[in-house]
C-alpha cells in the first residue's frame, strides 16, 4: 500500500483537484472579448439570423447581419426625421417619367465589390447595371425562395409573364429528367428591367407604384455579383459578397458575426451640416446639440470593425449591456417579446452615463378579430370587446409607460393619421364597461352568456409565443374580457404554428403587432385590403368593397392631400368595423453608453451603423473600473473548505 | 459472451426502428408547417406544392418513414429547414462547444461525488456525513432555473468572476464554460453523492467487510481494496449511462450562457419545427443511449463474473 | 433493550424506525402544512369561482399602495413579500401556487407510478412475450431525448382534438389545460425507472416459495399479483413516488419557463420564469418567495422520501 494512502491521508488527490479548480477560478475574469483591439462596435441580437442572401433577408435577425455588407440603389439618411431616402449606389434619386411609369437611375462609377475568391483574380470588380439586372431577376426567379415576391408582383412590365413562363418551363425540364440549377433561364429578357448602358438602369412599371422607392431601399434589392452566387451555391447565404462599409470575416450562425472595415469601400462622408449648408436636414440642430455629429466630415466607416452576438435570452443580454459589453441595447422590432426594463433610467444607469434615446415606433399593436369567424362576424360583439379594453392600464403596467395609446391603426407622424376618430375607444383610453355590456346584449350575448350553451361565451385567443410577456398580455386579455362576462381560452403557439393559423384562417382572436417596412400608411392598410385576405398577408379576413375601392384609388396616387384623405377614410372604417382593436404604439428606448457616438436608432433600415464610432479609450477605462472582480467570496469559500477538511481530519484522528 | 453481445446489438435495431417511428409520428402531429415558414406571406399554391415535394412532405407517412430509415443508414440527414445548412455541419459545429462544457462538468462532478461519497461513507454517522448529506439534499431541492438565474446574476454580474455570456473556440473556452460547468456540477453532485453513498454503505454493510475488519485490516485498506471495487459496478454503470447526455448537452445552460452547442441547437430545432435536425439528433441520441447501455452491461459483466450470462 | 415484538407487521416496524428520525418527522409535518395550503387554496378557488378571480390587486382590496411592483413592506399582511408588477400580492400568489404544485406532484407522480407499477408487474409476472414487449416499449421510450418527448407531447396535448375534448369537461375550469398538460407529460415520461425496478423485483419475488405454494393452491394470477407480489414491491413504489413528486414539481418550473406549462393558474414556475426579466429590473422578491416555497416543499419530500427508504430497507442504516 503506497505510503501516502496510509492512515487518513486519502484526501490528497481530492484536495489537489479542488486546489487546481480554485486556481483556475482565480485566473478568471469577465471579459468576453479577450485580446480585442480597435474601435469595435458591439451589438447584441436577440434572434438567430437565417441568411445573408438578399432575397431571404426578411426578418430582423438576417436584416441586422446583412445590412452592413450589402447596399442597393437607395438607402435612408441616418439622421433625418421623418425618414428620408438618399441615394446609396445610385448617383441621385431617379428621374421619373411624367406618367410615373418609368424610373431611371444613374449608378455611381468606381464602386467595387469586396475582394473575394469567387471573383476573377480574387479581387473585387466594378459594379455595373448588369449586376443590378442580375440581382433583380434572381429575386423574381421562381427557384429563389423569398417571401418578398409580393413587392414586385404585377408591378413590373413583363415580369409576371417571365416568371410564369419560367415556372412552366422548369416543370417541363424536370419532367424531362433534367436538373435545372437555381439560375436556369435567368438570361431571358424582362421588358421592365432595362440596362440602358453600363451605368444606367431603367425600370418600367405596369401601373403607378408610389412605394417603389421604399422597396429599392430594402435589403431585398441589394446588389451582389453573379460569380459569387455561382461559386458558393447554397452556401452563398453564409458567404456574402457586397459593396457595403463592412466585410464579414467570421460567421457562426448560432453564435456571432464578426466584421472589419471594408478596405475598398467607396467614398462616403459623415454629413457636416454646420459647415456645409447643402448637407442640412430638418432638425440637424437638435442632432448637433445631442452630440451626434461629433465626427462630421469623417470618412465612413469610422469603426475598425463590428461584432454582432446572438444573445437569445433577455437576462444575459441585459447584463452584457449593463457591464458595457454591448454598446447599445436595441429593443425588439416586432413581437411583444419583452417589456423594456423600466421607463426611466435608474440612478445606477445614470451614474454609468447611459443615455436614453426614445422614439415612437412606426407600427401598431393590435388584437385581431377574425371577421369571417361565425361568432366574431357579429360587429356589435367586436365593438363591445373593443370598449372593454383599458388601454391606460396596459400602457402603465405591461409597457411600464413606454407606449402611447393607439387612436388609429396609423401612427402619428404618418399621413392619414387622425387621432380624433375612435368611436369604440374612450377619449381617455379607459374602458367603458357599461357601454360595452349594452352592445354585448345587442349582439345577442346578454351579460356575456351564449344563449346556445347557457354558459359564458367562449372565445379562443391565440398567443404568438411562449414568452413571459406574451403570457402577461394573454392574461390581461382574459381579465378584460371577463369584465363583460366573456370567457377566453388561451392557446400558446410557436411561430410556425402562428403563421399556419393566420394563413388558413384558423383562429378567432389573435394578439399581433405590425411594424412598418416603410413610412407609408399603405403598408398597414394593405393588411385589410380584401384581395389580400387569407391565404394572403391580410389579417382578420376583412373584405369591404368600399374599403377596397378606396385602397385601389390610393394605391396609384403619390403622396398628396387626396391620398391622405383616402387613408383617413379607410382608417375611420377600421375604427368603425373593428376587425382590429388597436391598442398601442410602442415607445422604444435605445439605450446607449457614453462612448458610443453618432448612433441614432433608425427603424426602417439597419444601414447606418457605419456612421457610428466608439471612443475605445474611454470605454476601456470605464469597463476596467466597472468590472473589477470581487474575489473575497472565493477566499471565504476556500477557507471554509479548509476548515471543514481540518475539522474532519481532527474528527478522524480522535476515533 | 459473444452471443450475449450479438443478441444485445441485434436487439437495438427494433428499438431504433421504434424511436424513428415515434419521432416521425410525434412530429407529424405536433410540428408546425415548414412551408409556411419558408414561403411566408403570400405563397403561390404551385410553389407550395413544389416545396412540399422538395421537402419530402407530399409522401404518405409510411413512405416518409422508409425515407427516414434510408437517411439513417446512409448518415445523410439532409439540410436544415431553417437555413439550409447541412445537418452534418450543424452537428459538427455544435459538438465541440457542448463537449467543452459537458466533459469537464462530468469529470469534475464524477470525481467530486465519488470522493465525497467515499469520505462520507468512511465517516458515516459523523457530523461531516450528516452535513454533506443535508447539503446534498438541499442542493437538489433548488430548481435548476434558479441556479442559472442567480448564478449568472451573482457570480457573473455582481461579483464579476466570470464572463456573463459567450464562448471562444480553443483554449479560452475554459473561462467561458467555467460558470456553466460549476452550475452543472452543483446540480449533479447532490444526486450522485446520495446515490453513491447508498451504494457504498450497502457494500460496507456486507458480511465480508465485517470479517475483514475483524481480521485487523485497516479501514482505509478495506475501503480502497474491497469496497470501492465492489461498489464500482453500480457507480460505473450509472456514469456510463449518463454519457449520451453529454453529447446532447444541457440546452438551458447553453442558451443562458451562449454556448453554441448541440443542446441549444436541438431546442431551436424543436421549437422551429426543423424536422431534419430533430430527426438526426433524435436518432443520434437514441443510438448513443442504446450503445452505452450495452457498454454498461458489458462493464457490469466484466466486473462481476457471476453475471456473465444473458 | 427489549426483545422485538414479533407480532408487529413489517409496516409498523418501518413506521417506528421512521419516527425515530426526528428531522424526518419535522419535514413530514412541513409537508402536511403544504398539503393543507393546497387544499385551502382549492377550496377558496371553488368558493370564489375560477382561479384568477380572487387575485384582486391590492388596490382593489382597499390597501393603499401604488399598483406597481413593490418590495416587501409591513403595510398589510398581503404585502409581506411585496407585490408583482401587476400589483398582486406575492404572498397570496405563492399560496395559490401550492395547489398547482400539488396537482402536478400528486397527479403527475401518480400517473407515472401507476403506469410504471402496472407495466412492471405485468412484465415481471407474465410470460416471456409480454415481458419482451414491455421491455421493448420502455427501451424505446427511454431512448428518445427527453426534451423532444416533453415538448412534442406538450404541443400535442395543447392543440387539436385532445384539447377540445378536455375543455368540454366541467372540471377543466378548475384544472386548466396547461396543468393537465404538465401532468400528462410527466406521467408519460417518468415511468420507466419504476417499471424497471418493479419488473426486476417481481422476477425475484416470483420465485419465492410461498408464491409457488399459492399457485399450487390454485389461486388465480391476478389474486397472486395483488395479494402476494404487490406488497413485496410496494416499498419501491413509495420511494419512487416521492422521487417523482419532486421531479414533477421541478419539471413544472422548466416547462412553464419554456412556455408549455401552466398559463392560467398562478404557479411557482410562472413566478420563477417571470423572474427572468424581473431580476433585470431589480425586482427580486417574487423569485425569493416562490423559490423558498419550492425549496421548502422539495426539501420536505426529499427528506421524507429518504427517511422512508431508510425505514423500509433496514440494511442501509
């Protein structure tokens, strides 16, 4: 028997192991970016991105990661409000023909794609009109999986025919035993996409389409080289090649995306309104005062790089921000996923120098009532339900004050907004129970009792997720309906299930939210346009002939008093017929650390990070101060362990 | 022996077939529609049909089942429905992070619980024994979610001893998995110590121990020479059976601490109705489970010659 | 020391041994207290209608506090543990959560034990084919990753025909679908261990002489199983029940966190899941209260279960 195992020293191996563990613990420190240098922007994303491939960039996750490597013809001004379109790869906003059916764009010269092995010689080559043609055609190609086809559907001359013919031919080719690739037939001409010369591209529309310019600022219409698609095939979704200010250098779809400054980025400069009057925009003085323009005149991107981490859980995301490992905290775009922690900055946050940048979102939270459901087709029932809502309570408790009551489905600041017409919502936003009960009786459900069953009327509420906040909202709805005697059964859905139900009209009541893709009321009114109802994008299956007529009339008008009047009328009808119970417009707070510069949160695009800058020295200094490890508990634990060990040894020796 | 082994291996086949069938059935009933997810707002009915055919959803269930079996045999599980990444790649990408978390947790936990249970059995009845046992029971009476929430908040945020979230491939991974490993060990040590302690005590209670001590052998020698060896059987069997779970990982820890491993992958796949990934991981998990059960049986037989038959 | 009284049954012997462990007795009392609370909560709910009716905010009840989340204060007994973000008393919420814990624990563990015990008895006693079948079933079920089984079952139960059928029962007003769902999930996923143990034990017991005697005397199989074999394996059942009870209430927390648990009634799992975002806002008292409640019950059942095992299986002490 080895000596060290004799007589009571059996704990040596154990002690050694635990000592080793303790040593490891003492070596620990909380820095999640070991060995990092330079001005790097740290972003936390609460979703996993799906793809960099422009036709597939449709949700927040993919949008955020793809935004800064790709560019299209147009983009948004990073600071101007209301949102303003500015040229990106185009030299200027397009020349539009008299009949508003032809849009001509000139491209900037000398813009190059980033260096990439898929390109000839591994070097980035110049972007031409042909590249845009390729990108647009690919977007419309039937083999491209995209949810954005509706943006071009029936809008471009010859495009629908092109697409339908391709579909037929593809089916025939497959039947004949061929295996056509995803770019098969792409070379066929589309009348509506015209390449005039190397730097000029022209679009021919089938009818006036005022939202067309907004579409050209969306990620769907970014430009990329054909060579990359052919070279990477399906992997192109993970391997972007674009013209944007940043270049992707590392990507793990379940962990993070890392970028560096694009060395071949074209010349873009931070606007300098103070010294250059031509670059001014409405409200630039406020932005100046807020300190956003400290880097005016500098060449974009100011940052050396960027890192986006996909932090799905709320607690670690929040803790990361608090500790300074995220430069800003970005509230979620759609979904009632998270109640923002607190309305006002806590004293600790103020002491850290955290800034709060509030903005009212371009969107609306609403309760959707399926107007074709046999019970809910009763308009008085819907009106009664609307009156039972106490929006003030919701704002105060479910949003911690970070929302305004939605008087209309169109948010304030967007043409068509009318805050005065809301017949089924009290002026002060509180519930009107008596009025609701009367209407309920009129609807045939006195005191909420269903005459057929003799018990309370039961409705099913579809909750759009299993999160804590969704549960609170569902619970709130249950409580509010109980006030008028209606019983609610809550069904919790995953996202795919919810999509399913919406598409197949299989629901009664659903809690939803809509975020605008662009600042035009048409973007929300389209959801109530009859022909769009299920299996389309429409919700509530609303289909009113008068509404449809107004909608069609407005769809060909440019922004004008006539169009605004039509929008107002449609909004009034929605308030009357209550296919939706509009609830709130959320107020979002973009929280920023004091070392972040030039960052003004923009809702409609993510292509403005390049204007941001990070004062690295300041950040490192503050982080070193904030994140000093507290090691005394380790010492205490260690001593306690030694004590216990000693105690048991003495016990043993006593025996 | 060989016959025994062969029989056991053959037996796993119907089990795996059953697992495949149940997985398919469960998913068919419980999963959402992937076509809706991919095509979204306004899909063309023809496109819907084409996509369903491409995904293999237009076939009847029995046909889907046979396709599934084909995939298992050729180890080709296709691509994820969420982002078209090949399942194999998803698996390989997540394997290292999960192992970097589960292997240290397992080893440290095993060593710790075996040592503790030996110590406690050695000093049975003493204050140390009672203290450790009480702590063990208290430890497993707390929900794992609370350990995670409080652990992250206290140790990472308040005391700043560990990174709050995140991961680095390579040696730096140590710092990032330290806290989740600690939590995992805390969660498992309680149960293991109780179980091992019982096993060891049972062994100590046997006649031969009394005889050995009566003969004058020291306690230490009895403990290490005989008791440990004989307790090894249930201890090792139990540890062996846990191994498959090291690969499937702990999805809670991975999600909260940002370890991009297989646990969170499986969780995301289930909630996003990503059938190819779910199928692959389920078959993998089931296969590992049955394999390690066989290994445990073999070890059992090897340690205890009395059991070397079917 | 007096001579053992040989007229006492093994069960009585076990009970005496149990009583000697004073801490175990203490925890038994604790458990009884929880059980009474659960019963009380259910009675109150019956009296006041469906579960959330009683949950008036403190303001409604005339207590003069603001309606937002408040730390513990001594203003009113209801505010001893503070209020949640909706102004509801944490203490009352925890009290009613006891009912959910008990339903989950008793019914979930009960279902699991019934399945495990029955299948174990059948497998152990019946002929080889039946035995093989049962072993096959539990091998397959045990091989499926727990997460998948749990989530898939949850989805199945909560949507579609099963949900509709359940909702048509009257008592679904008192035991919500979510609660039913957890019971089913736990019942269907936890029975394998007991089944294995019972099966092994039954195989041993089956060979005992007095079983042979009983068969020789012409007793029917069913009678033999219930009258002679079952009592010999029952200690396993009891121990397993206490373990599964604990597992059940801890699973409720995880399941609710994942969103497939209880949604209608207040439960400890809900409060812990809510703590996810509440901690960020500095609201720690709901987590403390529900965590303590959970800890207390789990500790009690664990300790009593341990003591039971020691009492019923004297070789260990």
